[in-house]
């Protein structure tokens, strides 16, 4: 961990997105939330809308997106909520979203994700969790770079997970071609990539007024766990877990997206609405050194560019 001052906030693990955004005016600001039609994505989008932002829900299921947009408008009075299709594991879909975007973008929330699913590969042969959780969001952020730069003081929110503690990015075999596939290791690797992305994006783009931070939302019961509901080990793991509501789960995303405390600050990892300290095993909290490693971050960026150039 570098010697920078850790950011602390008045918020706690119980704080909600509404509490974090209270008093902040986002009128005239534009935001994109991937996966904005389910789980914490809905509450992240709702909070941004409640503060006056123009919000685009970038989603796989456009019909679900439209229902969510209508619900957000009904609860916030903000009618500037739009829906656009995106399939993060499909490069053409990400490119189409980028091509359709016009004008500045102030906040990009890379929120969508798949978790601990059975082995699945994209048409390129990439492991699907890495392709969705990291590569799709990397391509999206890269494609929207000029829109973020145009906004000035833009922020990218990279939704990671404490599961990043399960695995660094295994550069020698990212796609499980030569090792046995393990769903949680694959998920963990993709979530480490989300943190490393924030580190390198901030390094490369801070001069354009763009900062990126990563976060762990906390344990929340959402559709993300659909592959785990029949897994007895997972059930045992969650029995004593302190679950958050989706409104509490979105709080740290909102902190990273809008808090004045993070002005000009990037490349960090937050949990429970504050900057996390280093992970000390066997604790399942904090951030792994390898997730903040600048060399790994630079290497991942290069590998990701190579993947997208194929």
C-alpha cells in the first residue's frame, strides 16, 4: 500500500445511496450505469437521477431497462432516463454503444457483472467472466474516453468485489486454457482486474481530468448469485453473512461517483463507503497488494488492448 492518506468519510456500512448523495446537485451531468436494470445498478441509477443527473441504463435486457427507467422516473420525478442495449461480452455491441454516444459523459459506472458461473467462452475463446466483467468494461471506458475528457472532472466507477482476494490476474493463463476451470478463481481474477483498471486508467487519464476508483459494494442478495443458489458451500458461507440492502449496497458506488472528498483522486479501492486498508489474511476485507500493483496494472492494460485488437 502506498503511503497516501487514506480517505475516510462520515458514512458507514449501513449508509444508503440516498444518504451519500444527499445535498449533491448533478443537474446538467450525464451518467452511464451498466447493468442498471437489476440489483445495486438500479439503486445507483436511482440515486444519480434523484440528484438531477441525466442517466443512461446500459443493459442487456432493454425491456427490463425500460421498466426500471419508468420506475426511477416515478420515484424521483426525473424523466431524463434513457435505456441503451449493451452486451459486454460482445465487442461489436460495446462498439455500437460507444458509436451511438454523443456529447460529454461525467460519470461512467461499470457496474454490470456475472459471478462464479460455469465455464463459458466467448466467440474469441475468452473466459466469459473475464470478458464481461473486465474486457467489456475496459473497451467501453476506452471508447468513451473522449466523452469523459470532454466533460472535465469525469469519474469512472469500477465495481469490484472482496472476491478479488481469491485470485490475482494470472497472466500466464487468463482464460483457463491450461489449468482447471474454477468459477470463483475466475470471478476473483476478473474482480482484481477491475481494481487494476482503476489504477492504470487514473495514471493514464488523470491529465484529461478523468479519475477511476474501484469498490466492493458489500454482500447483497441479488440476481448475481443465481449460479450459487443450489451450492451447499455457498449456502453455508452466507448463513451468518451480514447482508446489505440494495440501497446500502449502492452507497459505495455513489460515494466513488460523486463525493467531493474524492475530487481528483483515483486508483483506490473502497468498501463500506470509505477507503479500504490493506487486506490482512485471513480477513475477507481490505484490498490485496496485487490489486494495486502498478506493474500488474500496466501489464493488464497492454494485454487488454491486445485482446481488443485481435
